[in-house]
């Protein structure tokens, strides 16, 4: 257990090299490069707070960057080792796969939060009112909610990134189409991930530092359930399957 805990440093290094740099670069291009020219063009008229005409856009971009970052982070978190055959080397020693991948999930969460800390620092240079603390809280919430589902899919299938993207985007579409109807389809879509809560969560948590407790619990709980299901499959199944 002690040696596995020490291995977390190597796991974090792998995250930085294989995913973290890409997350920071993509986030910078998507966020900083989008708003910095606008700030320069507006000059002294730029406010950079809630009164800015692009404040709402900034919150939505920040939310999208978090979701994309989580998708990159959990992509192949288990299935990658299975497809490449690395599990034979990793578990040639008496290491519990359940503990190993649970630790990897936690280390990757730390990595995502560090990347979001860097990106939020850049955003604060453009939007002084942008709260780093609130942004990190939102990033942590989405990592558990979205990442938990991604972890389960990575255990259950070899094509987890594509499946997670379909589930995440498909749930939003299906909820918007059938959620308001009073029939069996509206009841069925209630079983899908609560992605319809994300826009409101981003505006309230990132923008104001507060969010509906039931929505936050629903999102986190959904992700945790699937994360635990993924660990159960790891415990009872075989990585060679």
C-alpha cells in the first residue's frame, strides 16, 4: 500500500505529460485567446465583471472547458491499459487493481484541478471578478459527476471516450426533447445523467459562488454511483476480458 501511494507521483507525472499539457493548451486557446483580443479592443471600457456583456459567455466557455478537460482526463483511464496490454506489467506484482485505479482516478482529479487553477489564473487577468475558488469547486463537482461515469465506461468498454461523449451530449439532447412531455419518455429520460443542470450550475456556482444543494448532490451522487459500479466490475471481473 505504501509503495502504491508513492507511485501516485508517477501517475501524476504521466497525467501532466499525457493529458495535463494538452488540457492547459486547449483551455488557453479556447478561453484566453477568445477574450484577450476583445479586452484589448475595448480598452478602458472593459469592465471584466458581471456587468460585462460577455460575462455570461465567459461562464459558459469556462464550463465547457471543464467538461472537455474531464473527458480528456478520464479517456482510457482503464481501457487504455487493457487495449495496450499494460495491465500484465502493472499487476505482475501483488497490486490490487481496484485500489490502483481508484488512486489513479483521484490523482487525475488533482491533475484536472491543477490545470483549472492555471487556466483560472489566466481568466482572472481578463475578468478580475472571476473567482478561482468557485471555478475549482465547479471543476471538482463536474469531475466527480462526469468522471465517475467515464470511469465506469472505461471499465465496461474499450471505447469509453466515444461512449462518454455520446452519453453526455445525448442525455442533454434527449432531456431537452422529451423532458417536458408528460409521458413514459419523460420518465425514462430522468434516468439519464443530469446534464440539464450544468448551465444553471455553472452560472450559479462559478458566477455567484452558490448553487442549489439538491442539484449538486444529484450530480455528484450520480457520478459516485457509477464510479463505485466501475470498482465493483474491476473487483469481480478480469482486465483481460
